[in-house]
């Protein structure tokens, strides 16, 4: 029997061989375990995505002002937590069965003509966004009015209507009412951009207020009746009622928001102080302390 000349070399070689075998064994076990875990996670993710689906919308279009009841067909609707049109939650929805639900469309963002996907989310966080889109269209007189208002609230329609310096609020509101379907008359008109002629009811607060009062399709509402307001109604401000000089400013209702405390916030769009969502209460308490307002509800 022969022995290595250097026992230390034998020990080192043996140790290295054992270490390599151990590492190879560990690596193989860990690799299999990691692959199994990744496959399991991938399968879970795929199953989650398949647990809810959206196949079709009916109808597939609706008013800019919202309020269209849309039937959504698909699968996995047993535990729906929310339905959204684009990024905006539906004001209400109801599950019919596992493969069908209904949802009421919210107002189009800034009353824009657009198309948005619908997202259905479940209680467990699973959600799916439809390939099909819901199209917002101009379908009503109010849609026309508000689409016009949000098109020209900042970029004035100067070529057609001109601008009354420092006092363009009535000019703008009345333009939007024409878009809504009103027609000009000898008592209410503007040719300011072409001939320079116009009626006082087109631009001056008290005369405009009187004209709105004379129409059969308008109803006056007070501040205490704000719960009856709707999008497209007109507000008449009196910044200093103690002076008894009447209407100082006018805008249109762009949003009516019920608050959690039961109160109602009213937002406004208009000119002079150009705004899309000016807050009614801020206007008469902070911006113009002591101010007041009344409204014209438009049929």
C-alpha cells in the first residue's frame, strides 16, 4: 500500500470534492423550489385575472351629463366593489348575477366628448379594464350648453361674440344658452362682434335677470333651495345686497355635490373671473363677504 507524499494535499482534495458535491446538491434543491414557487405565483396571478372579465357594454354610448344606465356583461361579478368609467367611479351600480351588472355613468370629465374604458374591481382587489369603451356624446341640450361652456371658459370665442372688457360674464352665459337651444329675439340678442349692437339683457345683470324671469322655461330658486339645482342652471350674484343695486355677476352651475354632512356644494363655470368649478359658498363668504345669490332653474 502506498501513501501520498503530502497528506495535507489529500485532505484538501477530499474536502474540496465534498464541498462541491454539497453545493451542487443544495443548488439543485433550491432551483427546483424556486421554479415551483414562481410557477405557483404565475398561476395564481393568471387565475386572479381570469376571475373577473368584461365582455360587452349596452348601451355603449351616453350623455356627457351622465345618468345612462349601462348593462355590463362578463364573468366573476359576484363580489363587485366598484365600477369606474375611465378614472371616475360610477355613482351607483347593481349586480344582477355572476355574469351581469348595471352601472350608472358619471358625468364626462369637463363635459368632453370622449371614450373611456370601464373598470370592474372586486372586494379582493382583483380588477379588469374592458377593451370596449363607453362613448360620451352630446345627446341633450344641457350637454351642448356645458360642452360649449367648457370649451370657451378660458379660450374665449372672440371671433363670433367678442369680449366685453372686465364684464364678460353675461355675454358668456348667454352664448352657452344659445348652444343649449335658446334663440335670439329683439329683447335678447348680441351682434357685438359684427355691428357692435346688443340688448342690455345680454350683458347687464338686472336686465338679464328680468329677461330670465320673463321666460316660461325658467324658475327662480333661492339659496335655501340649492338642493333643487341641476347642472346648467344659472346663478345671479349680488355682491353687496345692502346697496340695493341688484345683480352684479352671473355664472352657470357646473357641478352639484352632496357632502357627507348633508350639505350641498355648488360649483360654477363662467367668465370675468374665469373658472370651471368656482365654489358658490367661497364666492359669497371669502371672496365677496356678505354677498348673496339666487338662481334660475332652466327647464
